[in-house]
C-alpha cells in the first residue's frame, strides 16, 4: 500500500537529522533524527484523549481510524531505535506481533532495513517486555524472535529455565524504570523507543525518563464509560508533584485529518 507524503506544517530549527533513504524522507515530509542517547515514546490518541480500549481487540486500529500514515510513522520510529519497550498488556493484546519496523508498514520494509544499516543498528530491533510477575505467554512469537524480559527477582524465578538466561533481566525486588533504562543502555542501546501501554509507561513519565513524545491525534472520539474503561496516555502515575511535566512542541505534520505532533518533554517547559 502506498501513502501520500506527510504535510510538514512546522518544525523547530536545529533538530538533529539522520541520513534517511530518499523514500522515507519523502514520505515523512522532511528530515528526522535524534540526539543520542534518547528515550522516546510513540502513541496514537483519539481527539478526546483515549489511547487504548482494553475491551476491544486491537483497539489501536480503531483509535487510529485505520491510518496508514500512522503505521508508517510507527515503522519509521522503530527503524531508528535500538530497542523497543512494551508492557505485558501490550504483548498480550497483540498475540502475533514481533514489533518490527516492517510489520508496522510492510511497503517500506527495504527502506527501513537500509536506514538501520546507515545508522549502524542491528538488523533486528530488540524488543524488551516489562513484567513484574513474569507471568507471560512464552510461546508468543516475539520471544522466538529474540525478545527479552525485564522483570523482578520473583518474575525471573517464574520465567527461569523457560527462556535463555541472557533473555531474562532481573532488576531485583521491583520493576524500577530508572534501572530499566540503565540496563538497556548497558546493553549498548542508545535510542530507546517505548510503545507502552499506558500503565507500563506511566512510571517512566513520572520519573521524567521520557525525553520525547510522538503523538498522533486521530479524528475520532471514543468517549468514556464507567462500565468499559478507556485509557489515557498516562495511567497509574501522578505527574503533578514537583510541577507538571511540560512539553515543548518540536514539529507538526498532517495527513488528511490526522495530526502528527512531536514534543520534547521537560518539567521546566510549562
């Protein structure tokens, strides 16, 4: 499937730029790059702030309103990253996914692979699954593709012997977000992409560990229902103590009625 190039409405000056293959630069509507090391997140949200509906299978497709441009941006960000972080719920909600760039947008698979070569990234994007309990479906294809588990001592005991030892990272008694990032950097990862979900990423926002946020605003509204919970971008985390987490706008792109925003997160930006 082909898509039209994103329309670049505005972008901050002086942003880092990677040498994108021509096809990717054209589709993205201009350059993309990151300072390194960097932790960045990517989400799609309805216009009224819903990013996930647990009762609806593959609710991200519904929320994104079937946007292929959103899938392209997802693939492009994955292609830039060394490692992709997801929570246990995100793993369970996508029983066949391996979270590769090509899986997000197959039409650009070759260009994504070329970008990874240019950036000196490994051929395969590493996937890191966060789980306190270690209660995971270890037959999930992500593990066959080499995903690692970041867990607690209790979770490591649960997984023990079911995955290669090098695929299980224990952080001790708790699933500390700061230790998670430190362990990933110790593995040589300089660009870390977090795809949530909202519960898994909340503590990372709370600890001010996310440097940038890519947020697609979809032209649909989902509403709220006390009997069918819809999740916001940040769950189980209070960002107000010490001053709210601010966001400095770095870029605005459009595809039809979808808006693609890039923010730098900074508690001093408010």
